[in-house]
């Protein structure tokens, strides 16, 4: 398990608005770095009301 996370950045190029028929929702792709061990991970979050 990593010690902590830092340097999160949203990847605007891949972020999408809601699918047809869904309102107030989005899929967001973002980067997450870990310190120990050092690594960069692409994360996906689906958010909505």
C-alpha cells in the first residue's frame, strides 16, 4: 500500500459528459502519483446525481 498520494491532474482530453438519457453525470479520467513506491496511475471516476 502506498504511503500517500499527490499530484492529481484531470485529463481533460478524455473526460466525458453524461451518456445520452442521463443528466448531471460525467466520467472523469485523472492521474494519481504515489510516493512509495513511486508510480503514476490513470484513474477513472464516474460521478452523477
